[in-house]
């Protein structure tokens, strides 16, 4: 990354700081947390106290005043070691904190952001429902304004940072009316301590086993009218803008995972000997490593260009979709080849590459499936 047109020396120093945290604090416990399917409050708070919650949020709201590139670097470095902790970090910053900062009133920002940048709490973005995944307009959760309060009823599922003791609440996408026969969607800030707000952790996951993924239920949940986030009826647009930025952090997860898998494959290929020499000296393995390095380089340039555009106020929706699509595909290809290089040893849980192979699978689904992203890109290039 040195002498990169996208990053400064300050970025490089920040990357090294996060890498040291990942190596010293995350790597020693990642496998055990995965095996026990345990969300670690202690480790999550450590990430926050290290300065990774609110990386790109101004200091007046308790953040650290860095740019979005710094957030992407932080997620990439954590993902290089563990997908679960990277998922917690990415979701909290891009989906949790992001919409409040982008669309919130000054009172909302001052009320929520300092608590969410402190390292003591996480926040969810509650979009997906049992019958509304890629089709967000299929949402069935309703919010009705009654005597100055929003009364919310419905369900959400597969929501990151929604069910742990650290979850302070979430931004809820709900139907708040109808216009010309179409649903009007709005987003509402709801704290988890509100009566009728029920959260339940989802377990037995194949991937991100130590990340917090939850179900939410709202039974006549009442919050003040002032908890409406942004303009009434603009929830769909807010969702799309949030996902554009979120795709950059998911792209960072794919890139980081690919880097970690590649490093494991390199190390193993240097140590494993067959026919009297390390297997990296055999053309079949050397070519695999070469192709992996090439794909990672291309993925990095694609992602870094997209996030540079965001930081410089340029349109980045198409580039974010491309970056998320490409990095998730590359994570799959690199993890698969890394397992192949490890052979049978890569198929047992004692080996970290087995966890990486499982973790990569969600990247082609979360925050826009690969199929949906191709549709997004097609619409951009058809303009």
C-alpha cells in the first residue's frame, strides 16, 4: 500500500495499528469463539475502545474524524484474521452508525452517536424480513402514528448486531403509509429497551458463528414521533444510500478474507514437502498462488477506487456494487484454492482455512446478492 495514490502515510500507520490489534487480540481467540459460537462482549468492546467504532464520524459526535478509507482499512485488517469480528465492525459502522449520521437531526445525532462510538454499544439496521430479502418493498412491518407516537408491529430476521447484550437498538424500516397504491417506507430509531421490542439470537450458522445475528419482533412498540429518521416516506431511498456505503465495507471483508487465506496458503506451501521439496516449487501450486495474488491485486484496486470516489464526493454507487461483487467472488475463489493447497488438512476445524472457507460464503449473499448486484450494475451502465 506504500506509495499508493489512494492512501497516505497516515492511512498506512492506521492500518498497522489495526493489524497489531487483530494479531494480538483477535487471532488468539477467533477459532475458539467460532467453535463455541460465542459472541464476545469483551472483544467487541475492545474494538470500540481501540477507536474502531465511529472511525469516520466527526469528533463532536464522539467519533474519530477519519475518512471512509480508514474504515475500509480497519474492516479489511480485521477480516484478514476473522470474519465474525469484521462483520460486527462493518455492520455497526456502515449500517448502524452510518444512517444516523447521514440522515439524523442534530438532536438525534447528539442523542445516539456518542453512545454508539463509545465502544459500549452496537446498533442494528433492521431491513430484512421473513418475506422481504432482496425485495425490500415486500416489507410487512408497519408503523402507525398514534397520538404523537409511532406504534410498530412486525418482524425482522438476519439482522447483524441485533440480539447481543451490547445491542442498544436498531433503525427499523417500516411501512408508514401508502401513496398512489404504493407502500411508503420510512425508517425509525428504536431502542431495544422499549416495551414490546423482542430480540432473539440466531444460532447454528455455517459462517460468522461468533458474530451477533438476530431476529426481532415488535409488538405494539411505541416510540416518539421525533424518532423518525430523515424524511417521512423516504426510507427506501435511505436504505439504498446506506447499502451503497455498506457494500464498501463488505467489499473490505472479502478483500481481507482473501488476503488472509492467501497468506495461509503461502505459508503452508512453503512448509509442506512432497517428493523432497516444498510444494510451492511445483508449478501446479505456484500457478495457483500466482493467480490468487493477481486476483487480490485487482480486487484491492477495484475496492480502493470505489471508496476513494466516496471520500472525494464523486458518484460511487456503480463502483461500490462492482467492488462488493468482485471482492466476494474473489474471496470465494481464493479461499477455495487455499483449501486445495492445504489438501485434507484444510478440511478439519483445527486449521483456520476451514473457518475462512465457511465465512466467505455469506459475502455473495449479504448486502446485495451477487445476482442483485449484477442488476444494479446493469442499470448503471444502461443509463
